[in-house]
C-alpha cells in the first residue's frame, strides 16, 4: 500500500501536463524506471515499477488503467496481467506484486516518494 510515512525524499518527476489523462508515462530515477499514472477520471495519481514481473518487460506505463471492485489497476499491455495501483498486488494472483510509490502533486509538478 502506498504510504508517505516511509518517504525519505520526493523526486520531482515532471509537470502535470506531461502525463496523459487516464493513462501513464515512464520516468527514470537513477537506474529505476517508474510508471506514473494520471487517473484523472478518479482525480488520483499512482506510481509503480515499470517492469512487469511476468516477462520482465518495461511496459506497465503503457498499460491500460481501470478498476476492479473500485480498486484502481493497471494491466500489462503485452500479457494482460493486472496489478493494483494501491497495493501493487497481482489481481490475477499468478505473479509477484509490483512495487508502488506514493505520489503527490504540488505547484503543477508530480512528485514520487522514495524510501
């Protein structure tokens, strides 16, 4: 589950307008690729690792976002494996979870919380 309690620093990812509405984009922090999602129809932002654990492809930022029982999710564009954007858990229950990150928006910029 995303929480700001363990955040040691906030990474300034990009401007809000750099992210598609109801979609995702990938940002790079050091050697990590992080998928950031502007879930505008819910008025929420999410971030998780960009690598899908199924085939180890950097693809989640291009995945389709939606909901499963009111929980926001992203589905890998290649394999359709779905992950909770809140907890990172695999909704299909077949693969390992993905790492999620807290997100905040301030002064027109998106920040990702890192521990």
